[in-house]
C-alpha cells in the first residue's frame, strides 16, 4: 500500500512496533546566545529593539515579530519598566 493511499477500511491499516532513533539538540541561536552569555557573565538582562516599531524583546531576538525585520540593536534592561505578556 503506498504511503499516500487513502485507507477506507480500518482492517487495511498496517503498523509496526519498533522505535525510530532521533537526536534533538537545542541551540539558543545568536540572539539567545548573547542573552544567556550576558546573564551568566555579567548578571544583566539584554533586550533587542526593533528600529521600525520600537518594540523590545526579552530575551533578545534576531527579528521583530511585528515587522519581520532584523533587530541588531541590543540594550541593557533597567530595573524599572512595564511587562506585557500573553498566555
């Protein structure tokens, strides 16, 4: 049975019991690496700021989620400010 063939009757469905070895490696990428290194080495939080819409992102990101342009500007976060979040 080809992989894209539509199964009409449940008794035609086939399976096998086995495992597929997969390896996962998480990388923080460039902006995440800068954020984590600054936090570890100097105890400071850094954010990235979009040059167009002026949104700041913590942890720092490579691209603005609103404008989809590169965010090269990094700045330290002060101890006061407003936090906006969503769940």
